[in-house]
């Protein structure tokens, strides 16, 4: 048994403190352990829907970081983004407490269950949610943990199922997904990303995925895209049985019809027709996400009719092409896209919804990502009819650019215009300044996209209220 799967203290309930409990993964873990009877506490730098959700579940949440916050906890949990000099982490070391990475706690949760773990550069959250929704529709009551709030899980980022299956995102960004030994390992795609955790080498990311696939338990499978050129090598090297999705894969979509209200497509399994499927989510990328979920369903034994019903009713995760407001021909969409491929997919999905303009507000996320993907960002900024680039969002504990969040953003906007002459790309500064700029720009027929992982989400809700008088729910 690994340290991540260590048994709880037999003398009483576990006492666990989560640093950064307001994060999606951390709050989900905290709620899951609280539901199992652990005494849970946590801290974060500000209140949020997720910290309030934890408090409502009986979890003590402290705001601000201080050594006293850990109280009488015997275990302290941190994520990769928590800096080494965090006072709570330092106090835990001084007191000799058990210090666990969040991935260790997830491994402990899923240890007694059969597990589906989803990794890849794009599509993890939606695909994980789809698999969870399918198993819920089948009556299997899985434990599901995802990196977003999901309407199908009561608007939460966790479904505290008591069944024998667990479904979770497996984060490849820091290599922590190698702590899991799933029954089904899903790899959606693979592009250069998070290279700062892999010595700057994309080959090291690929090698980690090879190891992840090799850790599937006997009798399990890996599910991978048949269209991703990098994954073709992973499939060829894998000793683990592999199911593929996409063109020329085991599960394929044919006669795909993309529409503003979603998509319709026929699914075949190794050439044999299965059924016609309907999705409420727009975009071809969501068809691929559904195919991955269907490959999982097929392997674990969920009937096709059940999977079709679950996907037809699937409402999706918040901030994954979430329409915040729609009125008088103007649509405002909030999306978590941070990678150029994700930004492009979101813009393309918006094109399917409107014959009018697509206006994108891009909030670059993390210095390393922008610098490592500089040419890709330059290209994608020209995809919309008008793109505003905000100051780079720098999460706590991560490196700031030498010329500041504004300097890097200005250079990016300038480089995008230089690369694609005639493209309408502007540096807009803060989120508030971007809102002010859009209030003068937006007109009937426009679709506005708020793209990024930081406070750019506030732009979508503010515009919805000020332009259309629509107050977002939740």
C-alpha cells in the first residue's frame, strides 16, 4: 500500500487541513473526506462559492494564511501552486505532521473503488463529467470529482456517490497523475504544455503518459484519441489494451450535424452502427469528448441507450462554453480556455452560433504558458473578428514576467498584429478596462467570449447585466 493510500488513524476520525481549500480540486476533496466522517478544515485567500459550500458542509474555513489555521490537524494537504514558504506548510513541517499532495488524497479516495481517470491537455473536465453523468444514469452512483461546477451534479464540482466506481480528472501538469492506478485511463490529447514541470521537454510529458497508461490495473483499458499524432506513438508502445475514439478509431462519429443548440451524430462501434446521439453542447470538440466517454461506457458495460440518454440530458460544466446571457441577438459566453488550442476551439464553436461578429477577450494565464506557446498565441488572437488582450493573469505562487503582467500582454498583442497584418487585436489592460471598451463596441448580433482562468469570468457576468439586463444564475 502506498503512502497515498495509507489507512486513517485508527484512534479516531482523520483531522485534515487543506491549504487553498477554495480551489476546485481541493474543495472537492475536502467535501469528499468530510462526507466520510473526517474532521476537515481549510484556508484560502478569499471567500468564494466553493469555500462557502465547504462551510455549509461543516468545514472550518479560515481566510488568509496563518500557521494557527491548521489547528489540531494531523494531516496537511497542499497543491503544486502552494509556495514552499506558505506559513501553514512551514508550520506543518515544524510540527512533523503528515504533509500530503492533493493527488495523494485523491489516490486514497479512489483506492477502494474501481476508477476512471481522465488526463490530457484539453477536454478533461467535460469528459470526466460526461463519464460521471453516464454512470449516474446507469444507477451506479459513482464518486465524481471534476475541475468545475457541473449542472448535472447539482451545480457542484463533486458528486459524493457511494457506489463502487470513482471518476476523476488526473492532472498531468505536474506529474501527479502517476499516483493513480485506474481501471480505465483516458488520454484525450497531448500538446506541449506545463513544460516547466518537465525540465522544458515535451518528450518527458509523453514519457509520463506512457507510464500512466502502463499503470492501468489488470483487466483494464486505456482510452485514447485515434486522431492525435502524439498519442499514436503512445498507443503503439502500450502493453495495456487500448480503445480508440475518433476517425479510424474503435468508436466513431458519422454524419455529424453541428447547430447552435448542440450537435447530432451517429455513433459506430468498430464499424457497426450503435445509435444516433444528441448533445446540447456546441462544437466539434464536444463530439470528441462524448466519443471518449462512450468508449468508457462501452468497456464498463453501460448500455448504449443509457449512455445516449445521459449525454442528451447532459448540461455541461460551468465556464465550458457557458452562455451567461442571450438577448436581442447578443450572446455572452464564459469559457475557461487558456491554451491556444482551447481558445481556437471556443471561437470556432461561437462561429456556429452566429452570423454576426465574434468578439474575444483573452486573458493570458501564467507567464510560462504564454512564453512557451508564443507563436501559437499570436496565431489564435487573430481568429476572432476583434480580440482584446488583458493583462496576464498570474496565479499566486507563480512567476511574474520581467516586464510585468501588462508588459507581456502588450507585447503579445503587438506580436499578434505583426504576425497577422490586418487582424483586429488590441491590448485592453484590466478586466474593468476591457468591460468599458466592450460597452462602446458591442452591437446586435455579436457573440462575446470571455476566455481565461482568472477574473475575466467577471467580465461575462458584468456585461450580461449591464448590456442585456440578464443576471446570471448561480
